[in-house]
């Protein structure tokens, strides 16, 4: 099992968390579902639901960053601001 590090940039704030798993898309959905929205200013539950719906429908998805291994980016726009999410997969200890 690998460790995925999520670096969320939203409205000037940077929020970092980690989730264990094997597949970036499966881990991404789990990360959104467990996101502590009360710790992210202006994000809220409604935006978590919108982001999850976009990911599950395929409207928003991760892109592998060229010339890297196990690094992805996701970008979308929610009502209160832009979401930039970097995902890095590392080996768990």
C-alpha cells in the first residue's frame, strides 16, 4: 500500500493531508469524502459535495504531470474560488 500526499491550494490557503491506498482515483474519492471542510476557510460542505460529484462524474479528473513519476494535479473552479490539488504517491513505511 502506498501513501498519497494531498496539497490543496484554495483561496490563498494551503492544506496538506495524507491517505493510504493503491489507486490514485480511489484514494482521491476517499480524500474528498473525508476532507475536514471546517478547517478550510470558505470551503464548506456544499463545495465538498460539488467537488465529489465532479470527480465521480468524470468532469474533473487528475492529470499526470509530465516527466514525473507518481505526481498528479487536479484543477477546478468552485463558487468561492479555484481549487488546485497536487497529489504525490510515495511508499508507506
